[in-house]
């Protein structure tokens, strides 16, 4: 877990992990509760948390791409990972863990 506390890439990895978890909870737990159970509260709560983590991930990814002079392709892959379920976990394993 200490690898996530390293300034820079470690923090981006932590934010990506949290963003990925919040996205999965939103899509696979909160939204079914809303549409099948008729209770919109979980979507409101998880949706706000996910929105904050999403914006934080995108901003931090751009900052890291400038700081570490990533190629455009790497930057786009990292950014695109935040809109695909399980994407942040894949990009963490494929790219971020090797930096």
C-alpha cells in the first residue's frame, strides 16, 4: 500500500484506484438500486463521490503527463481509462505501475 503514497505517480495510482472502485459501485450497485429498487439516494451519494474522483483523476493525470513528459498516446490511454469500467485498474497494471 505504501507504493500509493509516493508523491506523483503513486498518488495518481491511488486516485485511479479509488475512481475505479467508485465507478464500479456506481454502475453495478447504485444504479441497479435506483432503477430496480426505486431508491435514487445511492446514486446521488456515490455519483457525487465518483464525479469528484473522476475530475481529480483527470486533472492529476494531465499534471503528471506534463511533469513526466508522457507521449500523447500514453496520456490519452490514461485519460480514456477513466471512462471504461475496470479501465483504471488495467492502465495501472499496464502503464502506471512501471513508472
